[in-house]
């Protein structure tokens, strides 16, 4: 699959075998695994760092960009539906949806995760991701945001990976820290942890050339 004119920064798969890719060339491109050519192009104003399909309706995609803007696009209409600019013009480094798709999330270069209502991308709240002993300092870059798998039971949670070599799980209801995972190394790269399909395991790459799995 060829089409981008510069480095690819993120890739996401839909449940219907579509792929989206984002790039330093300031575009997001839509593909299907059965075709070698790009189906649609979504133009941005800066590098597109992170992308996600909507978990319920994959006709919509969420993009995060270095211009500090979070955007929701309609694939069917091939146009921008909603956008919002992150406060203090923070660079967006990761995006995600809640499990039910009702909220969008944007992670930033200084360790904040902001929550937006999907309708209109209206700001709701935010959390700062950092260690307790780091009071008064900014957090490290957010490199990944993942929601608890839909097939899993229990309270809704989100998984946040950051450049302090930590993975944190938060309760979505009250945004409280539920659990913290460590062991891998992630200080410079855009590494992100993810859940197994049944939600029993976490898996994450590492700068020490290992793959780490937690129960």
C-alpha cells in the first residue's frame, strides 16, 4: 500500500477490514485490505500523530494533530464533522474513545489526557498523568490511550501509556487511578500498551527490545 509522501506515524484497523494511516505528510489515508490504492484522503494542517476508528460506528474517525486540534471526521461524507483545540495549545500525541464511543480523549505532550463529549467535541474534564512525587512538574508525553475491550465485564477503564516508562489504568467513572504497571522501558519512543481481546492481559513493547505481558 503506497501513497504517503513521508513517514507514517500511526495505523488503525476497523472491524470491517478498513485501515487508516496518518503521516508527517499532514494527511490521513483510508485503505481496504483488498485494494492497494488509497480510497480517501483527509487533509490536515500539521503532522497527524494519532488516529482511531469509532468503536461502535467505524464510519467515523478521530485524529490528533501537532496543531493542537482534535478532529472527528465522517468517512461516508468525506468531511470534517467536529473539531476542538486543546487548551494552552498542547501538542496532541495520542487519541482514543471510551468503550461506548460517547466520549473522545486526547493525550498531550505534557502528560494531560483531556475528555470531550463526542457530540460537538465539547470539553468535559481532564487528568494529569504523572507520579505522586512529581508534584509541581509537568507529566511526560502520552504515547497511547486504549479502552477496556467491549467483550470484557466489569467497570469501564482506560489504559494510558506515557514516556515515564509507566502504564496506568484509570476508572472511567471518576477518573481515579486504578492500577500502575512497570517493567518496560518507554522514555523516548511512541510505544503504546494494549489489552488482549478478553481484557485479561496487557501487552506492551519496550525500548530494551523486549515485549512485556501483564496479567
